[in-house]
């Protein structure tokens, strides 16, 4: 596991990327997300789905010293045209407004800076996304059709209908996932500016000062 500690109210909060076999963390994450699903704020999740994200390495949790999951964040869906969806962003009520949610974003996006990322923001997450610079996607026709298939599981349907705002998180991923690029050449910097809906290079290996790692 990769991890990082942070003081929260005198206790230690640990940020971890669970592995496929980390059953306690996976179950704790499922329970936390479904806790908010029962409140009609998030989509319900299954153990199998969260375990698959852990296997991919796209799931991060914040946990207390006694291994209680207090926060989660993930890339949850992967669509055509190299578009990913961010979701599963939750923080236990007593730990909210203490920086846990933002730290989860930083941990995930710094490890996996995927710029073509969308998110369905509710009344809680939407204002935070906007404050961080996320842009509202008004033209839903540019989004993968598969992204809307999950709506059938929305706990607020069918009486309310779609109540989420869809965001382009590229500015947020760039904010937390892009390192200092002042040393780069113009050509290298161009590798950082994929636009939404444009394919990212399958040969891109991350950020490195070794030019062989860029192409």
C-alpha cells in the first residue's frame, strides 16, 4: 500500500490505495458510499465494483488508526474516447470540512493525472468542484452515451429525474496532478494540454525529466 498520514483532531488519518485483497477497506468503502446512497446523495455500489477499482489502482481511501474508512475517491468508470469518470467521493460526516476530501483528490490526481475526466456533481460536491475550477459541461452530446446508463440506478429517480450537474474536471486534475513544468520544452508542455474529448497518447508514461519517458 502507498500511504500518507495527516493530523485530524489529534488522530492520524492515513491515505491508502487499497489492493484487491484488502477486504476490510473495500467493505468499509462500500458501506460508506452506500450510507450516502441511502440519503439519496450518491449511487449505490457493490463490493465487486469497488474491488475491481482497487485492482486497477484507481481507488483511494482515508482511514482512521483503527482501519475505519472515513473517506473515498476514485476513477469509477472508463468510457470510449479515453474519457474517465470520477466518483465515489465521500467523507464521513464528522470528518467533513477538515480537508479530507481535498486531500483525497490530490492523492488520486497526483498518482493518475487523467485530464479527460468528468464528474456528476450533486448539491454537496458541485460547489466544491466549481470552487476548484471545474467547468460545467452544457453540451451533453459530446459525452459518451454509456455515461448516462448509470442514471437508472439513481436513488432519486424517477420522481425527481436527473438532478446532477456534469463537470469537466480537467482544470482540477491539472491543479492537483500536474507538477512544475517550468523546466520543460514547449514540445513537452504541449503533452500536458489535451483537450476534453481528444485522445490521450497510449504511450504516455507520466512526468519525467528523462525525454525518453515522454515519447
